[in-house]
C-alpha cells in the first residue's frame, strides 16, 4: 500500500473498517478493548501523528503500524491510545486502608514490596511511597511501577509535576516530600530524591507472560480492567495473584469488580482483596 502524502490538508474521518482494524490491533497488543463510541478518542489522539507523517487518512497511517522500520511509530501510537488519567491520592480510602491495616500487619517485616501495576506517569507509585515513608521512616520497603507506555514511564522517572497536580496531596506530605521548582521550573514540583530512590519503573505489558519480578506484598491494579473483556481479566488476575505473597493485598478501582472471575482472592473491603495464607 502506497501512503497518501499529499501534504497539508483535511484528514479524512475515521471509517468503520479503520476503527475495527485499530481496535483489533490494540486488543492483540495490549488486551484493551475499544468499545463503540471511542472513534472520536482515536482520531483526537492520533490526528497529530497523521499530520506529522503528511498522511490524509487512517488507512495509510495504520499500514505503518507493526511494519519493520516503524517500530518507534508503533510504540508512539500504542502510548497515545493507552495513556489514561491519573493523579495523586486517587481513591483515598485505599491509602487509609494501607495505613490502618496493611502497614500494621507488616510493621515488623523488612522488605515490604508494593507493585503499582499500571503506574502511568507515576502519581500512584509516589503516593504509595509517601505513605510508606511516613509509616516506616527508613529502609525496608520498595515500590515497582510498571506500564506499557514508555512515554509515561519517562515522565514518572523524572518525577517532575506541575503545581496543579499537588492539590490532592495532604499539605504536610507536600511540604515534606515535594520540592518546589525554581527559575524555569517555578510552576513545578519535584518528588524528593529520597522517595524517588525507593521507586523503580520498568516497561511491562500486562497481557504478556510476566517477567521475574519476585513476589509482592501489595499489588495495585486500578482503572485497568475496565478496558478488558472477561477472558483477558481472568488470565491477567490469575497471573498477578501468582506474584502476590500469601496474605498479600490486591487493590482494584472502586469502579471495577472481580465478580465473575475464578480467583482465590477474598474481599476484605470494597475493591480490596487478600490472598489466603
């Protein structure tokens, strides 16, 4: 297929057959199912890529994805279509439970490991880190943050956020663990290096066989399964439970459920589950 590179012009609207193709492509690569009604989202997120390539229709652009020599473009497209909203201290009841129940249980244990399994740009991982640092006040814990998007992982590792992102962070924690920027970074804040050193980020596709990341005491898998069908959810949760130590905790979003899945996890609080000992 020869790409239409006629220069600046009006990009043709996404056709039904094109939406079906990108939906299948994304499902095979990430497990995410694009439901009807997401056509505008696809166009909005990929419009600039077509313009950058000088293409006027999505068929020509999609012909590049997965093609040898266009690996970077394929990664960019997946990043754009899988990046979702996140913010500090999202669903705060989860962090209340961490402090009131989980941390108390592990108070005498060194080496507490937490996995932020869809860490996006790092807000969830650093929120957990602030809570851990307050309770344990030293070593003995670590956080793994993973995401399929390399773009958001780069932002997470940088740990630099606009001041507007600080509004959900409790003031004592903001003062203690966030550094206000200066000069050209005046409107930004940086996560304290002590916190950053305890959080490691790596690229990981949750629907592929999981790498050897060791066993975890706590796993956060929030606002991810809403994009998966039942079969994908079942396989994913089964693989992740195998990475959870007996007695460990599994957090999902309040908008999600494990109903209909065959799992050994037992609900201990809404959207919070525990693996039996």
